[in-house]
C-alpha cells in the first residue's frame, strides 16, 4: 500500500475515534443503557446482599417466581450449596446485567471496574459506555485486517463505511453489548479467513474453540453465525481427515463451553430476542404467512442493509441514495464471492437469520439487532469494488466523508441529553419530595445526589427518602408526559407491591403541579422512526397536595 493510502487509512481510524468519543457522556439515555449502569451500581452497594435476600424471601415480590430468583433461592436455602451464594456474592456486580437482561456477560466483566457510586451523571455515562466505544473502534481495526487482501479501493471504502455507520456510532455510545457483538462477528470472519490455512485446525483447534466460545459470551447472536463457520470449514477440510477430526474436536469443545449460555437462553430467558419491540409500528418487520414473501424480503432486506451501513439518518435524502448503492454493491459482491469460503459463510449466516425470521424468532428489522451483520455486509460490498486511480479514489472518499461531516453536527445536537443534573438536583433539594417515581423510563438513580439521599424501592421504579409522606412527590420520565392514567398506574404498582405503610391513597385530582420541566423531541435511539424504542424527551414534575401548597411555580 502506498504512503498516501496509509495516511488515508490512518485518518479514517482517527475520524472513527473522534465521532465515537464526541458525545460519549452526553448522548441521551435509552432505558437499557440506564438499567445496565444502575444495576451494576446496585450490585456494588453494600445493601445489595440484603436486597437480594428480601426478594427471594418475599412471595409478594413480582420477581419471586422468576426462574432466575428460583434458582438463587434454591441455592441459598440448601445448606450444602449456600457457600456458592456466599462465595459468589462479590461476582454479582459482573453477573447482574446478564442475569436480569438478555446481554451476554463478557462486556460486563469490565464495566464494574469503570463505574462507581461517586461519579456524577455524565461521568457515569462516559465510563459506562467506554467499553462499547472501544469495541466499536476495534471492529473498524479488524475490518482493516479482513479487507487487507482486497484492492486499495475496497479496503479504504470498506473501512470508511464501517467507521461512519451511524448505527455503529450510536451503539458505541450505549453501555449494553451491541458494539461487542459487531466486534465478535468481525473476529469470527477473520478467524474463518485464517482457518483456510493448511493444517490450521491441527495446530490451532484449541485456539479456534476458545475464540468461538469467547464470541458467544460476547453476544448471544453469534450462536446464529457459528453453524455457518463450521459448515464452511467442513467443506474446506473435507479431503483432510486429520484436519476434519481436529475441527470436530474444536466444535465439540466450543459446544461444551458454550452450552451454559445456550441453556440459559433457551431455559431461563426463552423470550430473549423475541419480536416484541422491533416488529415495526404496524408489524411490518415481523413475518406472518399472509405477507408477500418477495416484497417482505425485498423491502425489509433493503432497509436492514441501508440502516446498518448508512452514514446519515433515514430522514435524509442521501440515505436512499446510499441504500441503492449499498444494495447494488451487495448483490454484485455476492455474485463474485458466493463460492469463496467467506462468501459461503455470509450466505449460510444470512440463511440462518432468515430461518429465524420465518419462524418468528427474530424480525427482519432495521434496528440494532442487525448490527452484528455489519462486517459481513461490508465484506461482500468490498468484493464489488474495482481498483480505482488514486485521484478518483480520493474524490470518492472525500465526498462520502464530506456528506457525513456536513450532517453529523446537527445529528449530535439532536441527541444531547436534555437532563441537567445540577438543575434537577437543585429543584429536588428545594421541594424535598418523598418519592421520585418513573413510569416509563429510568434516569433518577444515575444522579449522584439522588442515589445518596434516596433508597431504591422495587429495583429502580421508585426512590423514597423517608417514612411514608405523600404530600410532595416527583416524577421523572423520558417517554411521555404525566397524566391521570400514568399517575394511577404508578400508585397501583406502589400499593400492589406494598412499598409503604400506610398505602398511597391520594388521587391525582388532589395534587397540583408546583414545578414542571418539559423538553420534547421526535428523535429515536435508532436513526429512523420505523420502531418506537425510546425518544429523547424529558418530563419532570413536582406535585403537592393542594392542601399543602399555596403557590404554583412553572
């Protein structure tokens, strides 16, 4: 590679780093993003052991009958296994996220070392998201190695597409494990390329088993890529008995060590990945027998490919131009490489994906669930790119980057969190509400002063700070404004779980709003509006009983 092209590659990597770090601590918070950080903070708190015991001992608690809590309860109540509960209690901070969500555990062996109870809101966001940012950057680096045998045009454009993918950038700014899933997929593709070497499995079958197992524990969707990995390698090694034998050993070892994760997904969290939140506003991304298969695949396949790779949001005219180019490149690239090991790997992986779509285990949807396929999409598109003259390539790289940079600043501005920690804490300290309720989202426990003065009630939905006194209450949410229905939902939930004695009986009509701060936005977490998955709003209210309030502040 010439010196100029090496400089271009370095500039692309630096740009990838800059756009991911740009608002790492101020990018708005999605529900899963907040819960990931909050759960780790809870598990690190000295009171968490007693909190866990209260949950498994209280039949009235909704979590009491869950499979996870039943397992923990059985371990604790058996004198012969209680030592497991005590010995592993320290590990709760590393296990709480994968045990309470559908995230694989690998990333959360790191996050607990980066966050602590003394950090403020923006620092928590920055440090909690830092692993995702690093994993996203490592994905771009792996793309360099995956494409290094291609011509310079394919290498530079392929890496640039990955570096400026908005979907990849967004999930580099979230604390849960989609960026690491993309990295694992890139790692598996690179491992496949190396496995083409003669005697690879005779020499490295243990390494292959170890890495594939590691990828599974990085992101559970890698389970869906492993069949393609082993099928292609069996095809490659079909004439070499020693290689095939070691490949079988590697696969069996991979299965043995990956079995706990597979059993957990199938038995403990059987609905993980179910088509609930990402089937589209009208169910258009969920396959049903009455749908036209050709149109379903054509429309949704185009959107998935475009959404995963596009450097601009879906409301931008260039989005559709890039979508057409990506689709043409993917079709041409697949025609060129479908007989190669990498091409077969992509084909088998996508067939597995479609099989899960047609059985309604997954949706064919333009969301983060498709991010794991980004390295595969880029590899195929790169095969369609001919070698261009240096000047032509420079113009092409500059145009692509220029379009991205023109729209990216406004994209960032629209995604800044509207929550100002100092301002909210000042208001809360002034009114001293008994509890802070959150009916659709969770943000309050991320505020340092709130964590220190309020205690958790029912995980994160309520934060009371003294014996029951409902004269002044507060609500903080990022989804929807407070109304009588939301109020009643919160009150019913509170009383059903017996979170205070006496119960909370005051009606919505008995309160008046003495302070409110409302900031609304149509921005979704995903850079499109085809799935409703968390808008960048802020709804903060302080309510007082009318008999206890003589003024109203707006």
